[in-house]
């Protein structure tokens, strides 16, 4: 019995799991090698209603709520974490576009995004740093009825594959910090924008890379939120994505645990199954307990969001604990498989895939600061 998931959500999760098992899981290893994100598969997900189902129907979604997005998200992630990045980016950016975009500009992008016909990235990190996101240097200058962008963004997920990018840049002085940052929706085919791709350790199908802006002109109506307030306004949506990330990586840990429990129950050593040895079974039981608890925390954060209640601390807990716990769990599972786990395959790819979330989208140290501020107050925890 799960207090956060009713029968309808459980049925939705089962539908997503069948699709993921049949259509996504078979290409898991191949996508890691080819580094190709299949657009046809993304369109299938959109047609099934699996992309940003929380978005209002007028924008192409189903208005099902954030928990619905969460249960779909974790089922896709079970099959391939890289593919579930489509869901993550869609839910985060759909919220930004629907709440802060001009309807005439954002509306068509929302329809394409929820239909699986467009991929929208988000560009915050710069070469000089990522965690101090308010200390941005990408220059955005207003010239007439346009903004002109110059500078670089780096370590951006789907940088070379996205059809549009939500870009944060500085329109105010450096001294203004977060209150001098503006967010813009930038189509990826605009003149002056070039892109690169890194050779990453994991999440290789979605990929990461850099964006280079040289006098890129964007109409004013592509602004998201108010000028100089993009960071303060738009960043509020990151609580949602942090909870989703927790579910995403924990789903990978859960399937790793399922496979490992089955393996140690049938693999024998010294005339007994491996599960008979407490050094094996108790280790797995410890991780199973923590993963179960962490998943409930993530579902609680989405439950709170659906009810418009504060959930920044809970979301930050999901973001720092989930990726670390998932990595430690999968690492333990890999070791249980011995030499077979060390070979390239399902378990080692999962380990590589979840590792990146201990770095991107907010480090554990930043997340703990968010929690501390929520508990003690910002004045008591200034930095």
C-alpha cells in the first residue's frame, strides 16, 4: 500500500512500464554505444501521453498532476535513464514555458514538447562555475526590440540535440547577482549559435556539451518572466525537477536490486545460495530499506507540489540523497555479480548513468544548504 499512489496512478505506472519494457529497454546498451537519442521513440512517448502529463490540456498535456509525471518518469528510467531525461527536461521546461512565456511564443513549443516532437534544453552552467548560478557572465544586451546574446554555456544536457534552449544570461550588473539575470527561449537554429558535444562517462544517449553565442539576436517576446528577474522567478521550477531526479535514479537502483536479489538466491558458493550469507543479504536489505524510504520522500515532495504546499526542503533532500544512494546501491549490486558485473553491460552502465546526478542539477552541498535555509532561515545560513 502506497499512501501517495491511488489506483489510477498505479494503472498509469503499469502502462508506462509495459511500454518501457517493450520499446525502450531493448535498445539500452546500444544507445550507450551509438550515443543516438531516437526521435521516433520520443514521438511514441508523446503519442502515449508520457511526456509532461502534468501540463494543462490547453498546452497539449493531460492535466494529471506532478505525481503522474513522477510515476511515468521512474518507469521510463527503469528501462533507460538517458531516455527518461526526455521526461525530465520536458516537465521542467514545460512548467517554465507555461508559467513565464508569452502564449503566442510558448504555446506552439509546449504543443510540440508534449507531443514528443521537440526537445528543449536548459542552459544555466558556465565555464567559471555551476553551483553559484546567480554569478552568471553570459551577456544579454537589449537592443531595440531584440536581445543580443554573447558568451558560453557548458555542461548542458542535450546541448547538441535540443530544438530550443531556455538560456539564463546577465542583463543587469554583476553586483546585482540573481536580480540581474534574464531567461530567454532560444531556438537552436538561430544564427550565431554553435554547439559541441562531450564524450561523457554516462548518460551518453542524451549527452552534454557547450553552447557558444556570438551576437545571437532573440526577439523580446521570447523572454521568460520579467527582465532581470528570470533567475528568481524561473528557478522556482527546479524543486519539481529535483524530486523527479530522485525518482529517476532510485528507479534504476530498484531494478538493480531486483536483479541482484534474484541472482544471489540462485548463485551458490560453498554449497549454499549467496543469499544465505549475511554479508550478502544484510547488505542488500540495508540498501533496499533506504531506497524504499527515499522513494517515498520523492513521492511526498510531488504530493506536496500537487497541493501547492512548500516542498523546497523535501525536493533538495531528494536531489542530494537520491543520486548518492542510487550510486552506492548499484555499486554494491555490481560487486555481488562479481566478475560478471564488472564486464560492460546493464549494471556498469547504470552505475555510470546515475553518477552524473551527483554533479549536475545542484551538488549535494548546495542541496544541503537549501535544506538548512528552510529549517534555520536564510539569515542564519547566508552561504
